[in-house]
C-alpha cells in the first residue's frame, strides 16, 4: 500500500455506527494489535491524530523477540526490503579497552536484528492491518471515552481536524497512545508499579559512519551506541544521568548569527562532548562522519507499570508499561503486548471466552513477561560501576533470548478465513 493511502480523513460518519474494537494509536503497539484482531475477522477501527508516514521519538532497535514476531506475522521481509540493514553482529566496547564481539546466532527462528526508522516501520504495520481488514482514520484526536452508568467503556469521543466532535461506539477500546496515554487517564488506569527515574537519552543520525552491526560502548557513568538504520545512516546515542543536560532548545538548524552558535549547534557540540567522555573512539568516528539531524533528547521518562485492562478497555505498549530507553526494548514490548492481548480478546469477541477471563489472561501474561527485563532496565538506568553494569548486560542478554523463545512458542493468530463462526 502506498504511503499516501495512509493519509486519510474519516471516510464515513463514525458516530453513526459501532465497531467491535477501536484501537487508539496507530504506531507499533496499535497497528500490530489492529492487524492481529483483523486477521481473526473482527471489525476493527484504528485511529490516530497524525497522518503517516511520520517520525517519533524511538530507540529504533528491535530485540530478538520483536524480530521473532515480525517473522511470525510475515512482515520481517518487508522491513528488511525497506532498507533496514540486517544486523548480524553485536559488539561491546568496555572502558578498559577490551572488546567483545558476538554473532547473532539463529535462535527462535531468526538470525538477525534490525533498527528501522519509525516513519518506515509504522506504515508497514499499519498497511498490514488495513490489508487484513482493519479500518483506519487519521486526523482524529481521541479526547476521552464513552461509558455507561456502571462505568463500562462503550467507545471513544474524538475531534476531527475540522473541529467536528464525534462519538465512536465500540464493544472494546484498546489504548495504544503512548506513555502519556489519554485512554489510560480517561479510564483511571492505576499505576501498579513505579520505580525511580533519573536518566536521560540523547541521539542523532550520522551518515558515512563505519559501523559493525549494533555497537554498545560502556563508559564511566554513561552508555553509548550505534544502531545502523535506513538511508545509509546510523542512530548514534548516549544514555547518562539526567543531571548531565544538553542545552535546551527547539531549534532544528545549525546556522549561526552574530551572537555566536545557534542553539542547535550548541546541542550538537554538547552531544559530541558527552559522547567523547562516554566513548572516545566512537566520538572520533562520528566527528569524521557527518551528523545529519538535530540531537533529540528525553529525560526522566517514567519507569512504571499501569493496570493492563478493565471493563471494556485494555492498554498495550507504552500506554500500559514504560521503562527507561537504556535497554532499547520499547518496540519489542509493543509487539509482545499486541500479541498477548489479541489472542484472548479475539476469543472473547467470538464468545469462546468471557471478557473477564480474557483480560485476566492478558494482564497475567503481560505482567509476568515484562517483570525480569523491567528489573534489569531500572538497575542499568541507575548507572552502577562498570563491572556491575557489564554483569547486568550479560543478564539482559540471557533474558532477551528467553523472551524470544517464549514469543516464538505462542499460539499462532489465525487468519480470518481460518476462523470458524
């Protein structure tokens, strides 16, 4: 499907009739959930306030578990064919000068990793959802939920670009609208686990960088790396304590004026200085290449888990669970939640399982799956001494392989034609 097909306004009066499921948010978590429900033959509408393709703040890398799911869904080839380099080597550089290289071995059915740009990945997922039968409406900002007198969610309230207000009835609503989820606020999803959050992440794109797969550089009080991505560029990033701040600006140029460097240039210089302290050899390579984009930053992002579901609603991806980006696990979390929800929810919509049982199953599986990597993420984001940091990275590597094995063993989501009424 062409990108322009995704840039749509509502094609009909959504307030006139209902859907089985409305998914709020059309990026990784939402598009995947809509796709997997539509494959089961369900009536799904996915809405987003933006039009696609569009970019968003992202860790880029997809862990082995997420790559397993792309392969299971038949989308991994599309991601690689889009120009995302297949990664077959992971290298760790330590502060003492030692280097550890590992090949990406064939496990759980995949032998590569990828780090796609989100303006490429998200439309691939959304197009797949539409091809499987989901409807999509861009330019709709969901402002809240509709409920009955008992508080059960019965749909969403939204505003179109022209200001028109709509009510879209639905048997079920999925919130996939990010860490600041309006759906989570509207349904009163409580925070069931919260950890300290005092880290920051900064990244930019670099062309002409000599890279060798995924790179991780462990420095004093910092963690840096390289994720090769689309267009011959690499995402170069640094994670560090939030107190180490870059100049604050919304400027997106590196032009100068008579008073000195513009804010964008100061941020780039500060980023390079930070990279120099964290990974001198990487900083030297970046200086010899070409930075192609402004530095993007995020600080003190929450480490929390929200309740997964309630009467008539569920949360997937960052809307329900968010962790520091230091482990680069956000896209994989989104894919995992989509599949863990779509299976039991599909059965409930077909009358094979009660909604209560379906949502209890989703919440239990999600919470069990996220816990180990959440614990390691929070420990890494505290930037312990180098030896402890390296040991935590080893633990993370084991957990990622275990996660991929579990995801590969999930029951397949059947195509619509395989669903028996």
